[in-house]
């Protein structure tokens, strides 16, 4: 598992099985969660396997000590 964090966009990406190559997640679905100031988007491979998560508003949703360990992009 790899986590990256874009500070300017306040978005984190969690890759479940290595980085997702361009076109490697042709389908995405936003989770129906009530997160104030944030959102979670599920990323699916062409064969409908969950390959990653995108977290918008990451600094409000993910614990600071977890984000501190993420690779900065």
C-alpha cells in the first residue's frame, strides 16, 4: 500500500497494490458518506477490482500522523 498527499489540493491517494498507471482505474465512484469538507472516491480497475482511494479534504479526514507518513506529490 502506498499513500501520497498533495498539500495544495488537500488530496490523498491510497494505492492498494502499487501505483495505478494512467488508465488503470477507468471507473470511479464517490462514496455516499457524510464527511464535512471531504469526500472519498473509490478507484476501480478495468476488471472491477478496487485498486485505490482518493480522499478529498484529506487534512480534515485523515489523522495528521498518518498524513505525515504519506509521500508528498
